[in-house]
């Protein structure tokens, strides 16, 4: 009887322990060794592999090309949603604590001495299963663990930094382990060199698999640490780690993203992208003085893009993704034409900051900008805030001075859009806190130099930007421009318009241009005679509006003064005072005889007079349903004024700034010069015509609905407040003229 020979051994394979974790002992039925500096180990197919520190067995699992610590805990079995299981939390904290440098972002490197010093000391990572609601002991207090740390801390060379070493924070270990599972390597505060010899700091998230990848990046003014702000000390670091851990563990804080308005690494890196979040000059640990929206900031962004495009892990193609501030600055840097910039997604943006965000209608947006500067960006620095005196200069420069707000503006930069050639996808909101609603639309229209452009006009733009649907579309877009995948994304209609139908619902128009070419601009004329409508306690003396020019002249007047109440540092402006809905006059139509689809730019033409030398005119367009109740079209209640409904359209003008820029004005949108030499105060008894644009928007106005227009001396309910100059408000009376000689009107964009 012959004895059969032993089966031939299968080929030796190489795997990687994510992190990477170097210096771990491992053993299979046929192989053993120490993981390399790259976390590599050897194994054969269909073998189980065990990992050890000294004689402590961390766990075993079927060998595979890529493994991580979470796979060593039986109860967790590698599942990312079970990382709060104490068996894996404790194991990960222990292993991460052993890193020589104490910086687990760069991986874990265990000194060879550790194995000998620990020996076969028994340690229990898995506390006994307790009845529901009862907690086991704190692993940090485990006597065996404390003895091990005492021994390691007493031995030279085991730890080279962060000594004496204490147990790694639980949240930090879970966050790193999540990145290991997702295949993400994070590097914090990478210094990007700038042309003037200074640097800005960036957090870089890249795929763990070696290769050259496209880059998606943003430059932020808010601080690149988790959710918001920056990390200035160890307490900040621990707090941010805990916040991140909660976000990925049920999100009890209700956070919407990893970092404010910024690219989410957990979404993009697994899709084969490097994500970079850059702190702008003077923000966080970046050098220099803060200078928001400046030429200097744009040049810094240029340098950061070029740095990202030339790194060994980059394929040379850089895309920009961001919202609000992180969208606006994309156009600034795009106009400088960095060679490695290949595409952009700008969501909620502006490119003419003076007109679209700062001094719209010639009246400073005090409610928003003071809140933004002191509250929303108030904690974006370490130590004393280093900034140029930009806010003081803004307040001292109320006119549209090209030296201050032009292409090379000394305060805010207005990008030369004829040089912004990179493909761009703009997402524009239909509601706004004085910013982005007009600017997104105007920026798309001005982006004619772009190699390719797309525009979405949406309602809930902020939450939608992080929805699975939107992110999947954005990934397809960057796959096309940054990876060269011909997936048909650019064959789709370039313009999508959500037409709101009320209470958050909408339907979508797919168009080839914006504004929509087939738009019919229809006018309704104000009539200052009393309306028969008497169904709103807030507007008991409503006036008329219809599609017929009134045959008789008439006027309506209202007080310009109001009590602003107690000022608050919030967009709503005050906590008491005159209710903003109670000021001014209102015009109400008869019920509509047919359904109308409104989509685009609105405006009013008014004939006005004031007893003072100037007047602020705020116009709101709203819609009443068949029960005479105002329709809430927005799907997201704005935090700036959650009680009141945001108007379908709103606009404003300081009447002394009424001179039109005839070259920039269109049939549907009036543009004013806002130049100091064009200022024209009102003379006593003078009646003047003015045109006021109402921000673009959409609404389905159904048969039986009524149009409502409020004309007021101050910011209406539902939008942030503006500056209030008492010199021409106190004791002043404003008048609106209507009739055949003064045909004041409302113009609406109707889609047939």
C-alpha cells in the first residue's frame, strides 16, 4: 500500500493590514512573521490568519488581500455600524496606543520591543455580555492595561512622541477604524506652499490603495475641522473626534455633513477621488491675514490647486466642489485659469458680490453679514483673529466702486467671467438669506466662456446637495471631466428647473437655456383704489392689482418709520419692535382664471414720491390660495425667520440709486449703476419712476389663487433685515402712484 504524498502548497500571497499597521505579529498554518512598514503580511488562500502583540492574540480571520482590526472581533465581523461594540473599541484603542509616534493618521508602527515587554500578559478586550442597559467596566481602568502602559512608558525607544503615553481616545480609534474600513488615509494640516513664501493648511483624504487619482477640493473660510471651526489644542481635537464619532454613529447631533458646505470624504474617496479641504489664509493654522473674497485668497487657491495637481497621488485633474462661500470663490480662482483645474460644481453662489450679496438695491445686508462675520465665521482662527479690516472698509464703501469691488478689487474681487473657462455646474436656490438666489442665476448667465455649463434651479438646495441622488449625479459629472469616462452626463439637458407647487412639492422642467427662451413676460398693474378683498387681518385695507391699466389716477401712502426693537446678532435683526408684516401697503388681485407656471425673473415698475430726500422700497410677491391663505412654496423652513413664509419673489431699492445701467439691464431684470456720481436724492414733491428686480423664482399659481404684492419701507417678514437709515425714515411718508399717467406694474415670467 503506497502512502499518498502531502498536497502541494498553494502560492504565497501578500495582504495589507489597513492603517497601515506595521510591527504586528501574524501566523497562519504555514506562515508567520511581522507586518511590514506598509502593513503587508503573507498568507495562502483558504488559510485563517491570527494577529498578535507579544503573546496576546488580537483575533483571527480568514486571510484576504486587505484586512482591518474590526474583522478580528467576532461580534463585529468587520461591520462598520458595530464599532461601538466594546470588544472592537477596546482592541482598537490598545493597538492604536502602541504607535511609536502617537499619530495614528499616518498608520501604526509598533516597536519590536513591545512584543518582548508585553509577553503573554493576559488582557481582556471583550467584557462579558451584560443585561441590556447595564455597562461593563471602563477599559481605561483595566489594571492589566495600566501595568502594560507603565512598563512601555518606562522603556526608552518604545514611544518617540506624546509621552507618557495614555490610552487612545475611544472616538479617535473608531474614527480611524472607519477610515480603514472605507479605504481612506487622512493627513491633517498638510502645509501647501504659496507664492509669497507662506503656507495654508489642508486636510487630505486619499484612497489607501496606491495609485494616481483625480482630486476634489475646496478652500474654506469656516475652518476645515469636523463640521465647523478649527482645532487649536488637545481639547479641541478630542471634541472634534467625539463629534465625528457621533455623526457616523446615528448622528444624534443632526449634523448634515463632515464639514460645513464642504466635500464629504466618506462619499468621494471610496469612489476613487482624493478629497482636500484647505483652510484659507489666516484660518485655523494657515499663515497670514484673513481676506475673504479677495484677489489674495484667489491666488492662494490657485497655488493650492496647482499643488494638488502635481502630487504623486494625483492624476493631474482637479475639480472644485462646494456651497455658498466655497462656491463663490470657485469663480474667483477659475478666472485666474489654474492649468490643473478641470471642472467645478458651485452650489448656491454669487460672482458679483456687491450687487448679489452685499449691497443689493443699494442697501447693506446688515442682518446677514454681521451675523456671518461675528457668529458663523467667528471661531475660524486660533489665537487672536488675524484679518484685513475688510468689514470696516465695506461699511465705508457703500457705492459700487470698481477699485473696491472690481476685477482686482481691494476689498472683494469680482471675477472676470470671460476668463473662467473651466466646465461648471451651478446649483441655484429659489430661496435665500439675501445671497445666492440672484447670484447663482446671474453667474450661470455670465459663464458663457465655460467649455460646458449646467444649471439646476432648485428649492431645497442646501439639504439636496448632500442627498444620495445629487451626490450620485455629481460623481458622474466628475467621472466625466476628471476620469475621462464617457457616461452621457453631458448629453442631458443642461438646465433643470424645479417648479414649486406648494408645501414642498414640485415638478421639473428640462430646458436648453436659462432664462427659458419661451417665457412670456406679463404685467399686472397696481391700482391704489381699495380692493373688495377683506380676508386678511394683516392687510385689512388691501388695494388692487389686475392685468388692466387703471383708468383713474390714484395714490397710496404709508409711514416710512418703524420701531426696530431690540437689536440681535441674527439675520432676523430684532426680537421685538414693529411687526415687519404690518408696515407698508398691499395689493391683491382677483382670483386667477387659469393655472400659470411662473419660472424666472420678476420685476416691478413704480412711480414713487417721499416727504424725505430718499426712500427704501422693499417689494414682496406672494400667492394666496382659494381660502385666502398664503401658500408656503419652500420645502425647507429657513432658520433666518422660521415663523414667516419666504415670499415667492422679493426685491429692494434705495430710490436715490435708481439710475439704470442700460448696458447690463434687460427686459426682465433692471441693473442699477450704484455709482456715487449717479446718486439722485428726491426733491420735494418729485415723483420718479423706479424699476426693482425681484429675485428669480418659480411657482405654480393655480386657478382660483390670488396674487399679493407688499410694498414696504423695510425688510419684509421672512427675509433677513437690512440697514436702516433713520435720517430719511423718521416722520417720513412714502407714496405710490398708479393710473394711466403712472402705470406702476408687476411683471411675471410665465411659461406657456
